């Protein structure tokens, strides 16, 4: 009896897991599945091990800074251009810090003398690389900042600065107007980490064409007047220089004449103090060639000169 129950238990076990029972077939079918899962998991691990290093680096191109976002948390310091390794879940966004430009097309403003002005402006700017993370975190990407902040600020700067000048001054004081616009814009955009370089005017005109023509003619006349004044000033400067040169030359001649007169006076005084007759005799002896008799003119005749005394002896010695 006990053997019967024992055999029945074995039979029940075989029915659950034996070869001829359905349960046994299911257990044999699960074995290949486990094998597949085992090797599939191993393959996935290998693939993941290969892909992780590849997907964990980022190249920040030249002229950009890399803004690091770790589950939405922006790192305070941006990455310099080059190759960088990062966690697989970290997002690195390239932020352009090169020189860029933004346009304000057909901006309208009014001058201090109530003349409407239409102008197309271009501002050249760049971002401060040390403030890129702060700017990206608080204001968005560089393209978003241009659309939402830079272009509106450019329109505002144009209107504010134009209102300080008359219509004529906008043309005659262009450099000053341009600098004032850059200063206003820089003060407005500093909090966005933007450095304003300069602005360019592509199109400038008054809404009234007749007024535009009259202003242009007035400006041209003013330019002609300034050119004429410069020419006259140049001619005046040349004349003044020539006059100064003539004064210097006359002073030199006067000084030379005074020097010559003083030399003659000193020489005459020396002759008188040493005896005028002997001095004349000495000069005659120095000029005599020892052959022809020196002569001096008296009336209508040439009268021979006679050298006497010590000077005569010197003349005789010279003749020998």
C-alpha cells in the first residue's frame, strides 16, 4: 500500500514535470528563453560599455562656450572650446561668443525739432565668455536673447538718442550721435553679458523728401564753407611763414652789416692808433711786385709812389 502511494507520488511528479506532461514541455521551453535572456543581457552590457564612452564626450567648437546642464542644473562655469568628457546624462549646449550682428529695420524716431526720421541700424556685439552660463540660465540661448532683448534695445536706443539732436545735427555730428547710441545700448545690454562694439547706419532719411533735400543742400553749403575757410587759413599760414622768413633774412643782413661796420671801425681805429702813413706804406709794399713802380693818381696824371724809411727797405728786400 505504501508502495502504491509512493508510485502515485512519483507519477504525480512526473505528470507535472515529466517528459510526457504539458508541464514538462513548458519547463523545457523556458530553458532556451533563459539562455537568450542571459546572452542578450550580456550583449546589451557590452554594447552599453562601448557606447557610453562614445556618447560621454562633447566637442565645443571654436568661437563658442559649452554650457553644461545636469538634469536642468546649469553649471556656473562654461566649457572652453575643445574636447570634453561628461556624464552620459549631461547636456552640453554650444553658446556662440563670436562677433555677431543684429538689425533694426526701418526704425522710426523724431528729432528735437520734431522731424520724423527713418533709419536702418546694425549693431555689432559679442558675449562676455565669463558670463555665458549666467546668461544662458537666466535669459536663454543666444538666438533668443537677440530676438527678445537686443533688437528691442536697438530700437529704443535709436529713438532716445535721436530725440537729443536736431535734424541738421544728425548729419553734421554723425560721429557724436553714433557714440551716444553705442553708449546707450551698452548700458542697456550689460546685464545680458553683451559687449557692444559699434553700430552701422545702412539707410538714413527724413520722411519729408523736400526737407531731406533742403537739409542736404544746407549740409553741402556748410561743408563748402569749411573747405574754403581751411584753404584761406592755409594761405594765411603760408603768407605768415614767408613774412617770418623775410624778417629773419633782413635781421641776418642787418646783423652782417653791423658786424662789417664794426670791423671797419675797429680796423680804422687800429690804423689811426699805429700811424696812418706807415700803414699805407706797408700796404703799398705788400702789393708791389718789385718791378713796376707803384703809382697813385693825382689830377690827370699818374704820379710814382716812393716808399721811404723802413718800409722802403722792406720793399727793396722784396724786390731782390
